[in-house]
C-alpha cells in the first residue's frame, strides 16, 4: 500500500516544478505570429434586420394605401368587434398612405406643368 508523503512543499522551488524531466527532449520554443490567434469578429445582423423591417413596413403602408384607394378596404361604422377595430386602424393608415401618394404625385405633376409652361414660353 502506498502512503501519502506529508510536509513536502514545492513553493520555494518553482524551478524544480517547471524544469523538464530527465528524459525530456529539448524542444525549441516556437513563437507564433501575432495575428495567428486573432479570431474574426462576427458581423452584426442588426442593419440587415432593420432594413428588412423598414422595407416590410413600407410595403404594408403602400399596400394599405392601395386597398383604400381601390375600395377594397372601407371604414366600419360602430366597430365593436376586434377585427372591425383592426380594419378601422388599417383604413386610417391606408388613408394616410393615399394622402402621401397624392402629395408625391402632385409634386411631380407640378414640375411637369412648370416645364411645359417654360417650354411654351420659349
């Protein structure tokens, strides 16, 4: 049976612990390149996610505007059910989209009228 050895301390002699053994082969210390252990940073997906959400919101805004303009989405009077309230909310967004579209097309039509007038004067 093997008994444990007590009262032996290697605290004062660190060289003994860190030194190679009797049969260890001498190995040259290899120095690694400084960039070898640098890992690539992960790219953030936040910009792509935000762009996707913005595109979806814009498409929904335009879609509701088209639905209101074509008459497929109408306001429900005296809405008490949940879906009727949702339809009214969608209708209000669609009205805002239709007004926005009218303003944008109005800007372009005014510019077209101004260029036609200047061409007629020349």
